[in-house]
C-alpha cells in the first residue's frame, strides 16, 4: 500500500483500498403514512412531528422518520430534529433498534445536527453507530461533510482518512468532499492524493468531482492544472466556468479571466450572478471599463433581478475605473443597500479625490440608520490623507469612539500617513510610537514615505531599520530609502542600499502600466517595448507632442531619476516610464477626444504627473491614471489631486 502524506496537515491517505462489505442495511418496513408525507411537503413540520409523538406505534418504519428528518434539515429546524431523535431513543429503550440502526436515518441525524452547527452532537451519533459496526460509506461522508460545512476541513480530511483505513471504498460524492476540504485548506499534496484515487478508481469522474478538482487547483494557484482539468471535462456547467474564471482572477490573470468569460458566452452558457460578480472583480482590478460596461449591459438585459452582491461589485467596478458618478447611479437604483454597498460608494468617491462628497455621503449613511464599521473609517481616513484634510481626518479618527469602534493598526497607519504627508513628521512618529499595539509594517511604511516626501533623512533611517526587521525581503522599503538618499545627494549611501539588495537577492519591482482598448488589455513595462518606441508612428507623434508641450511651458523634472548620471540620460530614462508608453499607445490607437484610462502598479513619479497634465492640455484629452494610492484625473492641464499625492 502506498501513502501520501501532507506536511501541512499531517494527513496520510492510502491510495490502494480493498473493499469490504458494508454494514448490514435494515430492510424497509411498511411505507410511511400518506398524511405525514402531505404535512412534510406542505411545510407543516410542527404538525408532522406531533403526529409521530402522539402515536409512535403507528409509524413503525424508518422511512417515516427519514422523511421528517429530511424536512428538518431543509428548514434547519434543530428543535424538531431533537424531538424526533428523542422518539428514536425511546423506541430503542422499548427494545426496537430498527430505526436508529437504519443507515439513512442515522445519516440524516448526523446531517441535521451538522447543518445546525452542532458538530459534537453529530459526532456522538456517528460514533454510536461506529461502536455498533453500523457505519456505511454514506455515514462517513455525512459526518465529513458536516465537518467541512462548519469550517473544520482538517477534521473532514482526517475522517476521510479513517474511512479509507477501514477499507471503505469512497463514492464519487466522498471524493468530491475530500477535494473540497483540500481546497479549503489549500493543501495541494492531499488534494493530489485524492486526485490519484479518482484516477485509480477506473471510473470516469462525474461533474461534481471535476468541479472539485478545478476548484482545488484554482485555489492552490495551479492554473495549468486547473486549465487541463477544465479542458478534459466532457461537460461543463456554469460552476465549472465560474471556477476557472475565479482561478484566473485570484492569480491576477485578468486578460485570461475576461477571455474565458467571452468564451463562455460564445458557448451560450447561461451565466449566474456569481459569474458576473467574479468577472466584475477582474474588470475592477484592470480598470477594464469597456468590459465592465458589457457586463452591466448583461445585468440590465437579464430578466432576473440582480442580487445585492453583483450590484455591489458593479459599483466597485465603476469606482475603480474612476467613474464615481456611475457608481452613484447604480447605488441610487438599488432597492436594497447594505453596509458593503455604502462602503463601496464611499470608497469610490474617496479614491477619486472627492472627499467633500464622501463626507456628505457618510453623514447620509449614518442618518439612514446604517452603522459604519472599521472598513468605513479606513476609507474615510485614507481619503483625508491623500487630499490633505488633516483636521477632518483627526475628527473622524476621534469619531470612531462614538460608534464603539476601536482603532486597528490600519487606522493608525492612515493617521500616521495623514500627519506625515502634511509635513508633521515628528507628530506622526509620536503617534506611531504611542499606539496601543505594536506598529505594523504599514504604519512604518507610511511614515517612511512621508520622510521621502519631505526629505527627512534622519527619521527615515530610523524607520527603515524597523522595516528591514519586519519585512526583510520587501524591495519597496529599500527603494524608498535609496530614493531619500538620492534626493539628498547622498550617492555613497545609495550605493550601500543597492549593494545590500544585491547581496540579499532582492530586486526592485518593475513599473508596469496597462490600458484597455476595445476588448484587449495592453501592458507596458518601464524601459521596454523598444520596437514600439522606435516605430515611425511613435516617433512622429512624440516629436509633434513634445514640440507642442514645450511651447506650452513643459520642462522635464528629472529629480525622479535617482541615479548619478547626466541630465540627458535622466531625461531619456524618464521618457521610458510605463505610463508614458501606455499614453502614447492610446493616443495612436484611439480617436481624437477619446478618454484614456491607465492603471499603474506603482506611484506615478513627479515628472510623469507633470507630463500627463501637459498632454491633456495640448491634446484636449481626458486622461485618468490610477496608481497605487489614488486616481489622477487630468483635464485641460490640471489634475484632480491638485498636486497633492
């Protein structure tokens, strides 16, 4: 016998199983009472249970109890289930073990207590049968599923292992359960062992097993394996497509996620709201407004009423594409709104720099009876930080107490960032040092960035030492410290930081920007795409554009180039930043007057910010740039951030 052991959960699964006979199943007695059937079908559970309690001798067959227990499970009625369990125990006391010994009845009892959150009670019923040698495969699976649905995935897998050691051959349902539990634990080793059992069984997997395999590899980030399973499936339902799309979204493979969704539509597979919720998350991540609007059209065309989750995702998509007004229109049209709905709306306006409107909406939210949570205040404080509203941010920080919300490390990070951006470095440092909890890397990272903005080398070195201990492999901290030294002209220390990074094998994240034109997303990396830069269309446009910009007063700001080289070389390096390449591509491939939307993985540099303003002026284009901090809306030579970012 060969075994597979998972180091993460210490679960060993046998991969070769010898079948033994299942426990004896009690033969059914008389058919259950038709009155009982009628009561259960009409949802009159109380009357059904009373009928059994009033005359238990008339229901001398396990099917009657099984029928009512099934109704208890459907309605999650623990009280009625407990009363039935009592009747079964009374029957046993009277010498009639037939009912409790029935595998279906016992399995339904296990399922009932599990769905009602009483896992320990379910386990006792399971073990009573185990002691009597009356546990079939369905009983093992019922108990394992109970564990899984109550968040005890490891216990589910351990029970599955015990079942295998008892030489019980797992059904397809049992295999799908074990795969789901492995996915919940992101335990690839155990999941692959179960996959091996699927292959060795010699039977073709059913759709549930295929979907569970797809979900396993997707959750574990194994996209190639997930795609292979998907392509091998003889039939694919909406769950299959949803799982593959979700796997791509989870791994930030936005282009593949959108492509899979379009392929799903070509195959005329009817989507679910889960499909649209997932694909809208992909559109939001890539600021793919064109695709997001197509999904919105699907929602409008649907005859079914969209649920609140998909509408919240639609709002989030518009907000992260820089169109807060569209987000508000969706909000206004919603019949039901929950806390997430309000938080999404607040975040949409906050990240787009409209803090006055954000504060008004927050007041409207509290007046409507919706209590804010910790996420609400992170949104508000972060928005105040990026718009310079220090006094308003302090007021909101203090207001958290009114809603019985204790500030977390994330709230303190916003407060420190707010004070630091405003130039109050010492006050920000004091706030960090007097936090009720140990400052996190996000707190120190906010302060280090403030030191960069205001050129405070002394405090920056102190903060960097903390960060190097907390996040020894985070390249961003080394880069910011290097930038601070470079801005101060301390090139010898810049070299020390770079040597330290090389010695530790730490590499700086490359600047990357992407833009959607029609249904395709184009990505650009800083310093790359030489063929595009050397093309005649690029060169001609660049020449005309720079001439017009210089006439309008544009002068390159090479302070963003943190290398000890001459000005000409610095200018060339700045010109190859990814957001500029994306902008040039959009100017070439879109019509005059078309808005341009760009997303960048890093903070936009000072010169690119200035360059974008002049481009918007001389081309009469509206350019929306989303960097790691916020949105920049360039129009007519100005930016919505008012140069405070």
